[in-house]
C-alpha cells in the first residue's frame, strides 16, 4: 500500500496507521432505477445519511452480504458529502459512493474508529485530495493511504468517552438550533397563511363603514383588467375551471380570480445553454436561484448580450418566476424579480408571469408559496421519474384570492417586514450552526493531538 510522503507527529505512546489498515471498506452497489420499488430492503443513499427524513427507494434485488447494512454499522460517504456515520435503521442495502466499514483490530472501540474516520475525512477535505466544483469526493487511494494517529489500547475507551462527552454537548446545542429553525419555518408559513387569508392587516372593507369612506373592491379591479384586455385584443384563453370546488369564503372586498385572468404574459424561459463565464454576458436565473420565496444571486450562468431571444426574454421588475419542473417537494416554488442594475434573463425550467396593473406580484407569489398554493401544486403536478411538472397551461388555471389594491400593498409591506425579521433570525442560526461545525472540528483535532481535556 502506498503511504503518504509526509509522516505526521503523534503524541508519546501513540502509533501511526493508515486508514486502510484500520478496516476493510466495501463499496455499495450501483443500483439502477429499474431496481427501485416499494418493497424489499431500503437502499441507503447519501441523502438518507445526511437527512434521515428523506424518502427511501426499496429493492428486492439480491446483493452480496458484504453490502447489507445492519444496525450499528459504520458507513463512510466519499462523494458529494464527505463524512462518516453510524447506521441506526433496520437492515438495508448500500448504494454506490458509500463504504461499509468492516473494523480491524487496530482500534478496539468502534466509537473511536468512527471519530478517527471523521477526522481523516476532515483532513482530506481541507487538503488537496478533495475534488470537484459542485461535488466533492475523495479518491479511494489517498483515502486508504491517509495516516491517522492511534492511541494505545488502554487509552482508547477513555478518549472515546471524552470525545463523546464533548460532542453530546455540541449535539444538544445543535438540536436547539434545529428546533428554532423548524419553528422559524412554521412562523413563515403562518405569515403567508395570514397574509393570503386577509388576517395580517386590517381589511380595506373595514374603512368603508361610514359614508365618508369608500374603497374599490377587487371585483371592480378585475372588471377593469378584463376591459383593458379586450381593448388590446388580449382575450382570456378558454381553459378548464380551476380545481377548487368549494373555495374558502374571502374577506369583504376580495374575490377569486385565475392567473390567466390577471396575467398579461405567461412565458417559458430560454432553453439555450448558458455558460459560467461570458464576457459582458446577461445572467440567466435558473431554478436553483429561487430559494424560500426570494432570488439567490449566487451560482449564476450567462448568455451573450446579443442572444437571439433578447429582449423578449429579459425580465422587468415585478415579473414572477415560477419553477415548473423540479422534485415533488420543490416544484412550483416562486419568487418576484425586483429589478437589477443590468439586464437579466431566465432559464427554461422557469415560467415568467407578468401581471396587469393593480395586481401586486408579491401577493400572488405569497399565495403560491403558501400551504394553500403548495396543496394545489401537489394536486395538479404530473409525475415523471424523479421529477414533477406544472406547465404553463395548469398555472393559468390556478385560482388566487385578490384583495383591493390598497390592501394588497399593505399586506405585502407587512409581510415583507415580518419575513425580513425571520430572514435575519435564519442568518443568525446559520452562523451559530457554522460555529458548531468549527467547534466539532476543533474537538477532533485536539483529541487526536492528545490534548483533549
């Protein structure tokens, strides 16, 4: 076995070993979609290790016993997510890019073996052996040849106990942060629900209780939009009725409409191949740039400024972007383009909706992103292998509540204020989570330097 050129220093009485000398590492099976089913043993994929709530694929395919995983087995993911895990589920089978670890005799305590592997992966991922711009992975050779420090047999249990004690406190703090994040998710859902049900701000109709006050109900607004469309020959498309058989009762002055009735334009984005680097190019928003009801401007790709589909596919402030194809959990997410100092376009998995005057796009986006909108999306989405789709025709059928104009504006202002607070809290949680990750790394470094107290 090839050893690294540089030998690390170890505490007195400790020894050096390579990762390959600690155990045997059995790679999983390259299961095909035709192997998947609803019966048999679960297939452990990397996403099932990083998020135990993720849906499992099952298989009845016969596999060697060496890739059958049982409770307590140590697993190492070496692609996409670099980490070591202990399997706590029922008997399962292992997917490719994950090693099942069959311990040797150099480490007597399985807990210490787990932490040793975690520290080895951390060192490799910080060094030159982690590859990939979008997917990190560690080649088998450098992984197995990586040197680690091994304490003497009589110290192994005590060191494992000490690591576990420190990590349990970190885990407790992480659990608290995770609860806060789940509560924040429910808070956002509650804000959207209150907004689209007319309970976030006083209703406009409440101001019209005396002869001195009046307001324009949404029905008048929609009639004006329809009249304007008829004048400009933008007649409504004759499509099937929306899927709400018994729509909820709306606040005074509100009424139901459809995307088709209030939209001036519903257009698919460009299917042209964008590039990461185009001098003077136009950024193209893709489905990954729509995150939690807002636009994320990282990881952009570009089309040339003289692209043939421009200016038709350039965005204007107020354009709503709807993700028409994605996983079942993410399809239908949307956000509103608020403007940029430069031209911006959008890709084919997004649909642009441009609304008539009097419709506040952020209110419509709130409805689509709310539980009511998500329920509609789940009901109408067509399913393909690993993907769900809601096309433009279906989107036009979506029935949405329309408040009076002034009430739309007040709802969006208040919703923005509350969600800004939530976003700041989310950023604080993310910072604390990152600090915990750094703390975990420091604990392991101290442990294997023989300095953990």
